[in-house]
């Protein structure tokens, strides 16, 4: 119904514009045709006035010559003075109409077209001198029916044909416009009904095509968001299910008396504590994500020693490095030590990146931790010699729960929130985080943060 209504509105507007332009053009053509015709009569009348200029000085033209002049131009002639008094000749009776007698100036010639019940006529006047006084010579010329029919044949029928052609063109244009809008509307209706594969085919380079492209892009974004949401709940469920299952099994074992001594009991309790810590970290990560995305996270900016923080992080991961037979290559290549940010949150970012590097680095390799200066920034680079990340996966690693290797055992990976949180934290502190990686050649993350004197 909306499409049909729009179609008729567009069709009516096109036809109205075309009709107005056609009428204006036709009226102009008829006017100029008439002007050309009366222009010839005016020239003839002026020539007659010039020819009788000497006789006009006496106030009278010989009757024979007057009659011959009238027959020559095919019009009724008469002379008037400045007051409208007839001096010679006899005008037709309907030349006394008000529309004629009001134009009694002799400073210029005047052409008048008016209709009587019987015929159409033209009255033309040109200024002359009569006995050294102002006056005018007038001619009454009847427009023949043939002339009017000629105008109709020449302009009216082509006008009708053009109007029909314009109507058909307007019909096609309106159909094209409403067809494209209807296609977009149909795609949107199917999409809203749950068909998330629905897309519009109209993506031309005009404004409607831009609307179609925008709809398709919006639909893709919604599908991506829906898929991300499903993945989020799926991952959350799995991340919580694994430690809960472990806690449940360990607790049941303790209840059943499987621990025969304090050492075994302590071992099982430590396992429960570790899984509880894992769940706690997951909950905190989810809270951080929510606060970062909603803009509710309050990060207190302060001046802290980034070199000291790197040394502390190196000590913290020492046991993890030994467990995987890895070495840490820490280098500080700047004398600038202080930056503006939040030490705890920056340590959280470092912990996420270093944990990833340890997790994916092959045994016997080394992890690089480098601090350098770049203009008004201090840059921390964390590199590993792991498998690297494929180029098509690089833009996606910042998404929540995204895993590059989906076949990898989840026990080897984190929750999938670390990089997303790290990116949000660095942006909140006015810094940046970027990644460079190539499949089979390792990965390097770079953190930049403004330094302070």
C-alpha cells in the first residue's frame, strides 16, 4: 500500500511538472508565432505611415490612395489625433471597446488582440504627425480561421503527442523508483521476520542504491552481532561449566573419603581453589568488558615508573617461564621511566599479553620484552616465537572470545577476553595497542603510552 501510494505520488508529480513545462512552452511558441505574424503587419503599417508623411502634414490623404493602402495590407485603416478623434477613415464598430480606447498614447505603437462573438482581430497603431501634432495611424486586421487552424496543427497536436510520451516516461521512472524501494522494503520485512540471509539486490550508484547498500551493511552487522552474542553465551557456559564440573567432582571425592591423608586432602583443596580462582577471573573479565563498553569504568590517571613495573612483571612470570622451559629477554633502551596512566590496569594489560606469549611459545624459545622511546611516547614490545597469526585472523583477535585456533584444547587457552580487555584499557588510558604477526614467524604486540617528565 505504501509502495503503491508512493508510486502514484511520484507519477503525479512527474506528470504535473511535465504538463506545466509543456503548457508554458506551447504558450511561448504560440505567442512568438503570433508576434511574428503581427510584426509583419506593423512593418507594413509603418511603411504606409512613412509613405503618407507629407500628406499627413495636411491632415488628409487622398481617398483613392487611402483605399489602395487599405487593400494592400488587407486591413481597415483610420487616423486619430491625440484625443482619439477620428480624422480620416472609419474603424469597425467593436474597435470602440474599452480595451482599445484606453490605449491612446501616440509615443509608441500598440498591438492589441481581442475577440468578438464573430471573429478574432488585431488592432495595430503607429505614431504619426498630423498637421504638426501627434496622432496615430491604426489598422484593423481580421485573423482568418485558417491561421488559427495552422497554429493548432503546428503546435497543439505535437504538444499532445509529447505529453503522452512524457507520461509514459514518467510512468517508467516512477516504476523504477518504487520497484527499488519495494525491493529494499521486502528484504527488510523478511529480515525482521527472522530470515537473516535476506538482502536487497538494488545496490546501484544512486541514492536508493546507497540506501540498499546501507541496509545490507546493517544486516551484516546485525548478523555478526547475533553470532557474537551466541558465541559469547556458548563460551561463557563452557568456561563456567569446566571449573564447576572439576569443583563438583573433587568435592564429591573428598566427601567419599578418597583422600586418605592430609597431603592428598590438601591437594584436592588446592585444585578446588585453583578452579575457583579461574571462575573469579572470568567473572572479573566479564565485568571489565561490560564497564569498558558502557563507558562506566573509572580509571584514575597517575604518574608511575614503567621500567620498575616491567621488572616486577618479569619476576612474577619467572615460575611460568621455567615450567615451559622458556627464557625472557628484557631490554630497557631509554632513560625515560615515567608515564601517565594507571599502574594496576597497565600491569593487567602486560599480564594478558605475557600470558598469551608464554601459552603459545614453543618450549626452549625466548620471549622478548622491550621498552623504547618514540617521540612523546614510551613503547613496550612483547614478542614470541610461536606459530603466529594468519593475516585474515588479525583484525578479529580483539573480539570477545575469538580464538585463532578453534581446534586447540581450551585448557591451553584463556577465556578469550584478555585482548579485548587490553585494547579497551589502553584506549581508556590514552594509549594504543597494535599487533604484527605472520604465520609461522611469531607475534609481536606493541603498547604505546605517553611519557611524563
